């Protein structure tokens, strides 16, 4: 059975300005701002929530099935997906559109100026969960607003359990709409900032939101994560990365680990540990889909982290 990944596919064009923006933007002249940054360093990455989650789930030898809408410029990404054995049967091309893409300029202080073009992503409602066969689990990740509503409702009506991951799509919905999503969802995943936004918009505390789903997962970056489930709060420690290079896509890698554990019926601490392992692997490389560990290497990193955690817990207990 497959895990359906509903979300965006996007190109990320990342440029590095070898200076600081503040040295070239005059505060008293921003009403007529006109600046140009020389960016000798540029790279184009394959990204988007659906692409990143599916890529990581494939590394785990899961069975991801991407559902997304793309533009006429998608061919290089198609070739990449084919190369990584990721099906494109539910990737729909929208005529006269560009694939969603972000243009990100970063300075030496890690400040960013980003322009995002949603392109074909806003047509995600043209895809239907109803046509996807052999699906036992799904994730509704940031995508076109109408598509997110539709895909959540279709999963709910078909009794397909799904993880609701609002992410950067949170600003598109009001509190009532978010609660409607949560009422349909089986699982809910947010980072700590998104958790606060969710509480502000719905007027409910995390503990209250957790009663509406089987599990509520909150990630804390380098501080680990925690999972509300089965009337408990499970603390999940961060797995130490070999090096910290780029956090882009770490949340998506984490979610892939969660989905793999859920699909295989694992308990929540085990799901969380695998999710943290995937995040630690991802952060050691640039972009969302450039890390290439084998399944055996992932297992070794997971096992080593577990041994360290058990040793620490025994030391604290004594």
C-alpha cells in the first residue's frame, strides 16, 4: 500500500550575496527602493513539500505516491523523480503555467529576500485523491488552498488516515477553517512557531488540540520534538548531525520518518526517533534532496543514536 503525498513541487533558486544587505539599503530611501545585488554564487534545487517528503520516504524504502500540479517547465524535475524511482502518475501539468518556485537571495548574515511564485500549485484542486489506488495513509502538506481543502475532505470521506501539515500554508486559513482540517485529520504536525500560530488562530491550547487527533507532533529544531498521543507527551531528543549545513527541508525529512513509522505500526517514541534521524541526515547537506544515505546507513545512524540515548537515560537515572 502507498502513502499519498499531497503537496507542492517547486524549484528553489538560491543566490548568495557576498556582503550584507544593510550596507546597500538606505533606511531613509526605502520609499523609492531600487537596488541590485551581484550574486556570483547560484544554485537551483528541487524542492516543494511533496517532493522533499517523498524523496526521504523513498530513501527509507517506503512507498510514496506524489500528488501535485506543475507547470510546463517541469521536465528537469520529472527526470530527477524518474532517476529516484518516484512515480509521476499523479503529477498533473497545468498548461501555460510555471512550476511553483522561490527565488531566494541570502546575505552573509543569513538574512534572506525571497520572492515566491505559486504558479501551477494554485491549481492543485485539479487532482483528486479518488483516482489514487492502494493508498493506506496520506499527508496534506502546504499546497494550493482549494486543493488542501479538497484533498483533506476526500481522504476523510474515503477513511484514509492522514497527517495534516499546514506549515507555511497557515496564513491562508482562519481559525474555523483550521479546526475543520483538524477535525478530519488523524495526525497533526507543526513546528514550535506554527504551534503558537495555531493556538492563536483557533483559541485552543495544544493539549486541547491534541484531543482531536491520534497524535500531535511539535518539532523544536535542534531542541528535539515532542508528541502528544495516547494521553501522554513523549519527549523525542534531537539526533546529533555530523555537521550543520542547511536546514532547508529538515521538517519534510522529519515528516517522512513519521509517515514511515505510522505506516509500519510503530509506537510513537520509535516514530519520533526515526523522524529525528532523518532530519539530522538532511541538515548535513545543501538543499532538500541532495543527501543520499542507503537504507543500511540510516539504520546505523538510528541505532547509534538510540544507544546513546539509552546510555544517557541510565546515567541520569543513577
